[in-house]
C-alpha cells in the first residue's frame, strides 16, 4: 500500500478508504472507555491527524499502551 501524507489525508479525498500514514505521535490520550486518541504528525503540514485506536486491536496493549521507558522518573512539582 502506498503511503499517504497527512496533508493529503486531510483534504478528504480518501473518506471511507483504508490508507497508510506514517509519522510520530504528538499526543496520546487514553480513555476509560477502552480506546485512545492519537494525534499523528508527519511534517507535511502543521495540522495533525487524529486516530482513534480501539482496545480491541490485536496490538493495542503492546503498541498503543506501551509501558513507560525504563529509567524515566516522573517530575516532582515544587510547592
């Protein structure tokens, strides 16, 4: 499958079609309802593509809800 850049995808020409996008995750918000909102960017435009990843996906736990990187400690906020 040929890659589609996010700038092309946002034009709306591929509605209801499966496309392949590549990029980096700008933000991810996990829902208690069993899905995650992922904002993906590839540098082709300033806007992001929002992806809704359902917990029923085969690789949801391994790829979407990745464990935090080892060695990273949460920041402590000063009072």
